[in-house]
C-alpha cells in the first residue's frame, strides 16, 4: 500500500488529474501498487509536508514553495517527481470590469500569500500599474472557492485555474490576463517524500513514477481522449466541452511534464520568487537541495 496525501483544495482541481487518472485507469495496480489517496487536512497546502512527518501519508502532492519552506525549516522532504510544470492561472473579473487597471479599490481574491499564484498575480497587477495595496485583498485557498466568491459577488476578480476559468468565461465573466504574461516558467507541484522513507522504499517509488509517467502519456494520447475527458469532468464537475477546452489549452504547452521528470530550473525559479518576496534571504539555496532524482532514474526517466 502507498498512502498519497492530497489537500482538500486540490482534490477537485485539475492539479489532481495525473494521479487521479492513473488511479482510475489501473496504472498503479499495473505496477503492483495499492494506492490510497488520503486527504489529511482541509485545504492546508502548507501542512502537506507535516503529513509526511506524522506518518499520515508516505508521499504527498505539494506546491514547490511549501516544500522549499519546509525543507529550509528542517524537513528532509524532497521532490521525487513533477506533477504540474508551468500552470496557467487566469485573472477573471465581473463582466463590467474591462481591464486590470479598473480593479483599483476593488476586491481581488488571492491564494496563500507565500505561494506562486499570489506572486504571479501581484506581478500581473504591477504590469498594469497596480500594487497590491491598490486593491482589497481576500485570501482564498483553492480555485473552486475563488470562483464561488466571484459568483456570489464577494469578489470583483479572482485567479482561476482550469477548468473554472473557462467555465467562468462561458458564464459571461471577463478574462483580464493570465499569470504566464507576468512570470517566467516555474515548477508548480510535485510529489514529495521524506528522504529517509524514500531510501527505504526505492522500488516502490520507481513503480509509482512509472505509473505517473503512463498517466502523462495517456493525457497526451489523442486515442485516449475519452477517459481523460471523463476524469476531468468527474474531478471538477465541468462539462465535457469545457474539459475538451482544457486539453486544447494545454496542447503544445509545457503545462504538464512529459513523464514526471523534474525541471530543476523550474524549482530555481520558485526559489527566486521566494527571494524576491522576502520569504527567504540571500544567499538563495541551490535548487538541487530540494530534489532526489534517483527514483526517476530507477524508473528509466531522466
């Protein structure tokens, strides 16, 4: 059995697709793995590494800033595979808001203050002459919760991942810009494990990585489009047409890794973000400190 940790905020988001698809399609079973998805905390992206240490889970989905932060605080957790590379976050607003500059004085939802979503949105606002102090900020974890805030009228603009950004636009909300306009590519989410646990279970992790690689291959295979669309619909509640739109949006982009490979430069960019926001001080740590590539290599992935 392999216990995989997943934050509640990620469970119904597109960022759970690679692992959820692999579980649905029997790719873990094919590798002899009985995968158990554990939701250790409600939301709590910053608590996912703690779940490794209190033996709630064996491996966990985690955004790279939280992994870096935990490791610098003494955790022996490291990334062993990539789940999402360079995400696309759309800044979506009420229909009457025509441009980003019009958000001055309005309510804008952001994610965790130390996360890459908030960093990219700050940069996007700055490109259009707005500082964070020019807007009223609400901190809301998770794309579905931010979309709900927009729909209820509690937020004037929110950053949304897929498919909720496409859903919102179909409902008449306005796309103001995307995160990729403001920041260079970075590595968003990874599977992490404790070094000590990983070293004792190298074959299990190699088999996990092979199953993940097969999931990425299925997502890219036009002949396997139906089960991928069905998975997106079931995970997010989007329509099949919206799910197809997500896959079209990702086509030709490096949103997903090819086989779970880790781009160390992408982690270095996250570290640079954290340095620029004052979360960590110079000299900035080497990105290689936060990865262990041996399990990818053992699975034949480089």
